[in-house]
C-alpha cells in the first residue's frame, strides 16, 4: 500500500461484507442531491446550487445527523467528507467539532467509501472538483490523529485490478443498463410518479426516448454512460460546470429527469455493498423503477403473501407522556451527536432495531420495543439540547407508525396513530412474472417538518413469484376494515445512495 504522509497504519481496510449489518448509505450527502421541491424552485428562479447553499445545507445537515442518530454505521463517499460543507464544516471549524468528527471516524460510525483511492487522505485527481478548505481540513484531521487511532475504509476490493473490475461491473454498467431500460417501464405510471401532468405524458415519454437513445449512442461509440454527461445534455445549462448545479428550465422535463438520474445513480452503491439505503425526505422512491431485484440468495426476503400481509396490521404503542420531540436536529452540534451515541438510550434503540432487522418476520414482536426506544431517544435529545442550550426546538409529539409495502409500482401504507388506523393502497398495473419490492418502517410525528428527528428504514426485501401470489396478498389486504384503495400514482418518496468516481475511473 502506498505510504501517504506516513499515516497508512491509521487505516483499517474492510470489504463490503465486513461492514456492520446495520450500515446505511446516505443519499443526501451526494453533491448533487436536492429535494424535488427545491429543484423545481431552483429551475423556476434560475438559481444554482451555490445560490441555495444555505437552504440546502440546512436540509443536508439534518439528514446527516439523522443518519448518525438512527444508524449504527454510515458509509460516505470519501469525496463528500471534504466537498460537502454539511460535513466538512466541522473539520474546518476545528476544536471540539473536529474532535467529534475524529471520534466518529475512529469508532467506525463513519466509514469512508474509496472508489479507487488507496487511502482516505490521498490527494484527489487534478481533474476533479475539490473544496480546498474542506480537503485541507480533512487531510489535517488524519495527520493529527494519535498512533492508536484507526479508521475503517471500504472498497469493492483492495486488489486494484479486481476493484476496477468490480466497480465497473457493480456500479457503471448497472447505471447504464437502468438508464437504457427506462423506456421499458410503464411510462404513464412513471410520469405520474415524478409529477408530470397527465396532459404532458406523451411529451414526457418522447423525452425519455431521447434520453435512452442518447445513452445508447454513447454506449455504441464505446463512451461511458455517466451521470455528468447525461446532465449536460438533459439537465444543466449549456457550458456550465455540472458541479455548480445550474439547471436549465428550457430543457424539457429537466427537473424530473434530474430526479430520475439521481435515483438511478444512487441505488448502485447500496446494492453493490449489500446494505440498505438511508432515504432522505423529499426525494424520489426506488419503487418508480418498477424493478424486481435479484434476491434469490437472500434468506431475509419475504416471499409469502400471508407473511407480507401481517406487516400491515394495526400496531400497538404506549402512551407518550411528555408529548415532545426534537424539531430541528441540525441545531445540535456534532459533539452532541457523539455524546448521544454514547448514551444508554441510543444503544438500547440500536439493539432494538438490530433485533427487528435480523428477524423481520417477527415484526410484531419487535416493533413495539423499537417504538418505545425511539420515544426515549427523542426525550434524551430534547434534554441534551436544553442542557447545552442548543438551538433545537421541541414540537408537540403526535406519534405515527407507518409500514410501507411496495410491490412493483404499487404501494400499501398502514398508518397507526393515537386511536386511528388506516391502510391505503395505491395500485399500479401488474406486469407478468415476479414482482419485487420492500417493507419500510417509518416512525414520525404527525405534524413533522423537514428537520425533525424521524426514523425511516427499509427492513426487508420482498419478492412474490407470480400473479397468483400478488392476487392472494391483494385479497387479504382488501378485507381489512380500514382499507382504502385508489388507482392514482403512488406518492413520491425516497431513494438510496451515491458514488463518485476518481482517478482512472470515469467521473459520473
């Protein structure tokens, strides 16, 4: 391994299968991530990422902290540590903020993902955009670590040739294949899901056809199908730097295509690492891809219609006494987050979720404990913020448990709140053959805001092998007294992960 400033001994190289079973990959830390609503606002006002930096940074900071609060381990593209100010501001600030960041790194709470680098502090390639202040602070953080500190870093493989091969096979080619497969989807369903008005479905279909044709031409010419190139053609202002995020409202459906490309781009790393994505609010859900993921060797996949149906039953939870929940987790400091992760309440919460994710079919045995630990954790956050006089408000707490089952393009949502329970079905046309999806658990406040503490995690994958099994599941759900169904397009929601290329691998 190349010696980088004499600090190689500080790194623990790990493979994807050595990540924590509860590790997540945060999409919101992608340098192009913007919520769907903010994307539309930027295009209407002609604003760039730089011009909405404060608003975006607040949203990203909240998602960053939520990830560290709700998951035991967060995998982050190493470039985002220094290029994303929501993360690097703690390194640049120095002092207690940098020390908290160091502790999160050396404890394995934050794991840098290296796409081609041999070391997390390696100098970025000259052709890549780099925040100089962020990178200097990132490098200094490693140089100032003690001899006993260790930082886990993950790559597809630590053999360089094998890493290149696996990265292309697991990230680059799947991205190209997904782009080129867009026109094979139910395009009217997709149009509704990404917010296209019904009268514009035809124009949207044609624009996606142009995107797929452009992508296919790149592939035929032997050129890489990467997000930046597609952005330049279909999303960003001609001649602008993609990193600046100047989205061109004169390009048809630029906002919707950006959201789709970001989703396709983001799902690859989570799949390649075999871990679940952390889904930010305000982003497109993976269900719009209408895919059936290959889960043949996954023992935790839910395959039985009756077992899947049980997830949608009414949940029981205890009365919440203090009626408070933190309203803006980004008002905490990174030091607060570190302290919280050392608390008994946080560890009890993580153990409860770990038991649930290890045995999702015993959902009803575990979900009550997860909820109880979640409520106690929120109380602890409110008390911690008050004791340290942090700018973290508290909201009235009206707890809601949501269980979201996606199957193909259909969504079933069971909502349990105080004295209420309803199950909503949004049904999409069913394709022949197997249908796949997931089960997601959401714990939130009924009156939640973008920056509130909330929990949203995928807890199981789903695969029903035939139309008969789908019909069996649908029939069971339809008999529920609280069930209501529509044929409307499912609501937009959230997606997965990101990866950014470096060195001899093309930049996305």
